[in-house]
C-alpha cells in the first residue's frame, strides 16, 4: 500500500475511497492521472495562511519580498499586503504558498 499523504480528508468516506484508490494504483488497476483526480477530490482544500506564516515562508526561503513575489508571479506590493494582513492570498497563490510551506521554496521554482 502507498503511503497516505500527510493531510486531512473532507470526510471519513473519502479517506476510505482514497485508500482504495491508492491500492488500485499500486496494483496497476488505475493510472496516474486517475490517481491525481482522486487526490484532488478527496483531500481537504488548502487552508488560509496568517500574515505571520507568509512572512515565515519567505524568511525561511531567505528571500526579499521582491524576489519572493517574482517566485509567486505576483507584485511586491501584494506580498507586502499579505504580510501586513491587508489582503489574503487565494487560488493559485495560496496553493503555491502552501506548497512552499510544506516542501520548501524549491518546490515552486
């Protein structure tokens, strides 16, 4: 059986369905693309990040706001507003931040 991702599921039923899909994938009964669809549908969406967490991600990466903004394909002003709590990241930016937080900045570069 494949290792379960370190995340939470939308429900216990989806946890069970995901585990079954992992076993089927390991046995070669479902392909990688189908497994990715199971991942997306079963796993809990990315949670909001607090301004301090965003700043910590950037500082851990040892990046200025300008370089961090370039890595995320946003403006320096927007990164600044996130870190001050004036705006909240969403959509692809939030997903990239969560990925950088979980796996390091190199995961998004």
